[in-house]
């Protein structure tokens, strides 16, 4: 359900400190929506939506994209 910082770093090909930075940013977005977050972990589904899908204005939905 949650990805730990090491898994984020490996999947994104970045350092662990940078993965912490990404997780903090994503958790901040989740907190605004009222979700409870855990430091150093990110919801797997939210992570994949943010990095592997793009929202288009014409469709208003998600479309598969690449990073």
C-alpha cells in the first residue's frame, strides 16, 4: 500500500535524500486534501498517478503518459 523512501529512490533512479524530498512534496499535496500522511512513505497509487499519468485539459481525465 505504501512505498518507502528506498523503493521511491530505486524506481525513480535518484538518491535517497532526493527521494525524501519528493515524498515530502507529495505528502504535502495529500495533506491539503485531508489525508493522513506518514513521513518517509507515500501511497503507492498516488505516487504512480503523479509520475506515470498526465491529465489533459481536453479530456479532463487521465491519459497514460511517460516521464
